[in-house]
C-alpha cells in the first residue's frame, strides 16, 4: 500500500487504493487510519487524498534503499552503538518474508566472531524482522490455521499474535526478540526511516540472552534507548544526505 | 568529574575536525568544518592558513558543547595533520606570507627535477631517506623564498617562520605573536626532505643544498614531548602529542609491533607498516619514515606506500562516467556479476605511485569483449584497489623482511564489503576493521593521553582496540596466482602511454 501511495506524487483517493489492492473500502480505510496515526501517510485536507509525508520528493525512496548506501551512512553510528552497548550490531532489510543482514559490527566482548553478511533470517523470529514487518505494514497471511515456523519454545507462531505485536511495535518504536530464533540469543531493533518516514531497514543490537535481558524476559532499558537513538541517528543521516 | 576526556584535532586536506574520546577509546563527540581549496593555476593547490586556524577555533568548542564537557575535563590535546603542507608566516603578527602550499601541489616539479639531475639527489636519499619529489615540504620552502618578494631577507632576519600545518597550529595555540612555540614533531619533520632520518635533527648539508636559512625552521621534538599547554582555546590543557595524519592512523590502529600494518582507504590509499627501531631503505619504491617517538625512547620507524587512486576512481565512475548515483552503489553494480569477466582497470590517471613509480603510465581498461558489461567494469575498479594494495604489500614484505600477517584497514571505503573481501582474497591475509574507524584522531588522542598519563602504556591502548569486522581469504591459491599475472599484464599496458 505504501509503495503504491508513494508512487503517485499527489496521492491517491481511498477508493483508488481499495480497488487497486482488492480490499474492501472499510479495510483499506482502517489500514490507512493506522498508517496515518503512526505518521507513515498523510491526508490532504482539501482533497482527502492519501500521500507520503514530506511531499512528492519522498516518493523516490519508498521502502527501498541501496543496502550498500544504507551501510555507508550507518557505519559510524552502528560502530558507536556496538562500542557503547557492548553488543553486536546488525542492519537488516526485508527480503520476501526474511530479513537479510546487510551490515554487521562485532561485539567488543572479545569473543571470536564471524561476519554475518547476506545471511537471511526468518523475519517473525528476530527483532530486526519484526520491526520491518511492523513498519512495512505487512500482515502475515492467516489462511486456515496456517502457523509460522517454530524455532524455539518462544517463537511467535500465531500470525494473529504477531499482528498484535506489530501494532505494539509501531506504537513503541522498537521490537524485541528474546530467545525466539536461538534459545540463548536476544535482540532489540528499531526502524531506520528514509526521508518521508518510510521504514527502509532496521538496526539491532543482539547478544547473549542473560546479558541483553538481565531479568530473562525484557531487554535492559539503556540498551533499548541506545538502539532507538541509533535508529533515529541513521535516519537523520539519510535525511541529511538525501 | 575531571580529566575524563582526551581531545583530538585532525587538521586534514579538506576539513578540520575535533573529536573527543573517553577512557575506553570511544568517540564521544565530533565537530567538523571544511575549508576552501584554492586552485590558482593548474597543478597548484593552496589552503588559507588563517582560515584553517579559524576552523580549529570553531570546531573545538563545538565538540565540547556537543559532549556537554568543559575544558577542565580535557586531560590533553592531540594534534594530527595533513602532512607536507607548507606555511611561512611572520611571527610578529601571525600573518602568512603566502597561502599554504598543500601536499598535492606540483609547482616544485622543475626545482625537484633539477635536484634529481644534480649531484645531491643521492645525499637527500641517504640522509633524509627520501629521493627528491614534489610531494615533500622542503622544496616548497625554497620555492616560497624564491618567489615571495622580500621573503629571503625576512627569513634571514628571523621574521619568517616555516612550518608544516602542525607547527602553524601549535604556534597559534601557544600564544601566536605573544610567545608562541615554534616546534614540529619527528613525523612531520621526516616529510620535509630536510631532516636526518637517523639523528632526527635538521641536516645542515640538505638545508645548504636547498639554501634554506636555518633561522626559519621549527625545533624538532618527539611526538609526545612538546611539554607545553594551550594558551587559548583550551587554556591550560597540555598539547600532549603532535603527529602526521598517516602516522596517527598507524598509532590509532595500535600497530605498535614490527610487522603490523594499516591501510587507510580514502581518495587515495596509504599503507604504513611498523618496521621497528631501524630505518628500512627505500629500495623497493617505498618511503622510509618515522612512525612515532615516545618520550625517552628511540624512534620507531615505518615504511609507507601510497596509492594515488582508490576512492577517487570510484568517484570517477560516479561523476565522469555516471555509472552509479553514489559511491557505495558501486558494490551493488559489482555484485551484479560473479567476476570481472576478463576486464581490468589500471587507474594510472597521473602515473603509478608505489611501488612502481611510473609517471609515464596512464589509465587503461583492458580485456574488453562484447561480454563485458558495466558490472564487470565496476568489479574491475574495486579489484584495482585491491591489486594496487597487493603490489605495495609485496614491496613492503620484500623491503622489510617482515611478512604481513593481517591488514588493519580504515577510511571510508571500508564500508564496501566486496572490496574488503577482495582485499583479503588477493593479499591472502585477514583484513580487519576496527570499531573506531576515526583512527587518525584516535591515534592523536592516544599519544596525547599517554603523554599525560591518561592511559598507562601501549598495552592499555591495545585493550581499547576492538574488532568490528574481519574478512578471511576465500580465493583459491590457483585463482589468486592467475589473477595476479593478469593484473601484471594489464599494468604493463599502462606503461609508457604518456609521451612525457
């Protein structure tokens, strides 16, 4: 929907959007209301048409950015996050229903690590992926009791639950995955937005569960704060370089 | 909270920056301002030294403000600078006699050509370690003495001081006309062509050959031996260290042992290897230079090999060929193909630098067939940077007798993962990127912090070095050998193209 709205500089009417996507008008309206609420689309007061915030120029960057360009803009910020948070840092973009890692900074904890680049992870089991799903407005299909693959006892496999979590992630501005892909790894992620507000990637800090979540359930508050701040900083860099 | 930070000034070719670091060597804040490049004639590149000093005065308070720190929290100041850039000024009021002549400026070509033909070329090489080249500061001083009316008289009266950018800034920081200290450090002095590389003092015979009045020269000191404090900007803060930018990067990468090397990939690329306490001669087309000298210790030396075009070749692809919108997108293009398709690019746009030193070479693209598309050219462009590094590394290994076991990298191009993998593949050693890529500033900060006891010793600094990424060689030995032959053949095609 965002891609379609972004492709038309002067915006689209509700009926046009609903028709093009084969949605009921009320469904399309509900989604647009949510997108509007989180600032990802805006509505022209005079014409009532929906468009991306930031005017026609932003349509250049709807949901996709060259991953290598993203990495070069992000590198100083992600290095700083890894140094201060003491955890590995990853940047991911959405690739089908996976998240693809386009940048990796090792944790400074002295352990031997291997560069994770180009590797894909299931989006619903990682913080990076959950941010991307949530902010891309994706809704995992819920066809006849179709469950998502399970990796650990904590993997969210119910699409409905994932959807509820997505709404939560959009409201909070960050996602968390605690032992959902590998039982002993936890991660926190925040969106990276292009000018206009579209989420083009996500940045995450990931590490041993007991270090990321001292209470075993929730990530430490300072880490969440640092990850979200890094997401903002990289977004700011994209804005400046645009 | 007192003495919790070290400040670094990186006075570079295009900009002046101030960075603050904490005890763990992490960057706390950064402020940056660019200065104007003046191109008054073809081959001339100048900076306004006054503008540069003003920019220093701007960025330091800005970096402090950003971090919320006060000058009293700054334990020391380290200064790293663009090397070989030459300033001559009047100590009575701090007015430069001319704009600073930068390291890229080639106006001394004729002067240097005459020196090379004359009887003294070998003396320069033997004493300063450097064969005369327009790259170094000494001939620029002579050019100024010959071309600025009245300057020679002023110099002989003691009313004209020479310095590289470090001297100019330290003089201003320590009071300027009001008792400013006129000093330089061993690394900057080693790039003048005027210093005896072994005794680390000005060489009278070289000064006489270039007819430079000794009265205008700064005093040479160790990198962390200035023993002086700022009188302005950060009043009372000790100027803990001064060193040239590439040496600062070597130090910031904690290459403290012989055999450790770093390469900085910017517009060009600069590879320096620590070779220990002895000068390694320049027989392999590399420059011997001082790496650093710690208080009370003998100097540690390095060999340096520079590559003229690295990032600038990618910029050429972007600006002149318009094959990409932004430099990082070369990676996307290069990854659209699995290999170079037989295409090689030799970027000898203004000849080849180390270790080949062929001013007669010009750029070539070879191996073109109908099969080759822009993806292959993009790949060949990245591979050219990797193979040029290999050429320098081979020369460094031969010259020093030390084998490179891993290469530490920094600079903007380290965000290009394909290039980093390609480097590991052609060098056949792991390539490592540190977590703080601002290694120039970090090196200046490290040395300054050492000088004042903020950090205890080199071991303390090593603990701060963290690996951010590492690329392992993946190419087969057979393929590497084949590609090296092809690269060598491509380079031969570049030789002799320029009629000069």
